């Protein structure tokens, strides 16, 4: 293994071999995500155990590392200890591959919903405690203008197996800076996501005083809040708010319609014992209009977070059906994919650059008209 050059953000990225400092247990895995397995590793000088995420070196990995590290110094965010840019020789592969290796604190307690599935006497109060941890994590990110954009149960890990273990947020692979300044192009957008148009409309209404609020339209942050609402709903009853009548592992148009229209219910048989305050939090988080959805500061000061009752919830029993739990996770991940805005700066070309036949014809027509009017 040897050092390699990094990419855009090389600050504090080590280029000497990780094996100088850590023993990596390449054959073991703590979990697997879209970028591959997360493996255990041991710090040579202290014998402490850590988790190692191995990312293909490139701009996207550098953004992940940069934003994760930016948010990392907080009790509800998984801490990043070290980052190495190394050429890694994987077993069975003759060619070394450029990788960013991220050493993180080891989260021994595993994923949130697996933990809940093992809890006896899981109450609203306990769910509110978990929600407080999640809210603290989101607060940390949003106050640094970072939207996480992948808030799902697999990315909420418990520090250990003790009763009072902290929940910490991880995986900044989709994180993005969101300061309310949507990249709205100054040339005519021939393609733009409907959400961007919604944001422009919201801003214009704000300017004209039609909307009496100074809340900036931070679409990506508001998606995080929607996700928190979905996670809370599931913690309270064991199933998701938006689901399709026809069972499918993929998002159906029926489900999309339900999400877009904000159509979900609190079925009486499962929700009759759940407090009105808990339902109020869910309603405010799943508000269909992102501009009106509760933001993280508002969530932090909601009374349910500190004053939830001791009502026992049915979710652990529902989660014990492993296949059902996998379906819930897949559906949530799929919904998040649908909600992420395309990167406007990448998808949009200026008209001058466009190769589109329609645009080229229109430009040609415009040029001829200008030439004609200049001649007359
Ligand atoms: P990806 O970005 O590839 O989806 P994640 O960062 O979400 O990868 O990690 C994948 C899985 O690995 C997690 O769902 C979890 O089970 C496990 N994992 C990740 N980070 C840690 C950690 N710090 N400690 C223990 N397990 C972890």
C-alpha cells in the first residue's frame, strides 16, 4: 500500500499507509452499504477498535469526508478520527486501487431499528429520547448549513448496548451544503426540477409579502425534516406512513402520489393510545409543503420531546419480522432517492453551450432577426 494524491480537499488527509497506524481486519465486516463493507480496524498504539469506511477516491468521496468531518465534533454524530488517501491492494486483485479510507469511532450498538426490535417495554418516552438524539444530530448539521439527505434508520447507530447509549448519525455520502441559496441559473432553464420552481415561487411570494415568514426555503434541509417525520412515525407504530396498496420493493406511482399530496393516516386501531402531542410532531414534520414544514429549531422546542408519556408501543413486535423491517428500510431509502434534487449546476447547460436542436434553431432564428433589424 502506498500514498496517493487526493483530490479537492486534501486538508488533513494522510498519505502514508494506514497500516503504519492501524491493523485493518479486511475479512470482517461491521455492515455493508452502497459503497461496500465497513470493516473493523485496531489502532496499533492504543489497541482501540474503530470502523473503517473505504471510498473510491474522487470528488464525491472528498465531499463526503469534508462534510462528515465538519459536522463530526458532536455527541450525536459518528466521529471521524483519521482519513488516509492510499492505493489499496485488495485480496485477489493484482492492481492497487486509489481509495479514501475513513477511520470512524466504532458504534458497537448497531442500527436503531434493530435495537428497538429487541427492546422490551418500548415507550413513547423512549421514542422521544431517541428523537431528541436524532434532532440534536440534525441540528448540528443544519446549523452548519449541511443537509444530510440520507436520514434513514441504517444511518442511525447506537454507541453501545447499554440502556442509555447515544444515537449517532453517520454516512454523509449524499450530504450537501444548503444555505437557502438554491442555485437558480440566470439563463432560461429548459429543464429544472419542480422543487426548484416551488422554491423560486416561495421566495417571490416572500418578497412580495404574500407569505408572512422570514424562514428561508431550504429544500434539502426540509427533506431531512420529512425523513425525521417518517422515522418517528415508524418508531411509534412499526410501519411507514406512506405505503402502496400493491406490495412492491420499489416506489410506485401510487406511493409518489400519496407523498406528494401528503396523504397518510393514523389508523385508529394502532394509534388510539398514542398521545396527541406525538401525532402533532408527526403532522408538522410530514407537512406536504416543505416551506411550511417544521424546521429543526422548532422541533427542538416541541414539548413532546421532553414530556412524552409512558405509553408502551407495539413497534418492537412489528420489527421482529425481519423481512418486513427490510421492506420498510428499502421503501424509505427509495423515497429519499426520489426526493433528492438533481445538482442544478451539473444538469443545466447555458443556452450558448446547448447542443439541443430546438435551442440551436431558436438561436439561429433570433440571430437572423437581429441581423435583419440591424440592416433596416
Ligand atoms: P454506505 O455509505 O456505503 O451506505 P454506511 O456509512 O451507511 O455506508 O455504512 C454501512 C453500514 O456499516 C451501516 O449501516 C452500519 O451497519 C455499518 N457501520 C457504518 N459505520 C459504522 C461504525 N462507525 N461503527 C459500526 N458500524 C458501522
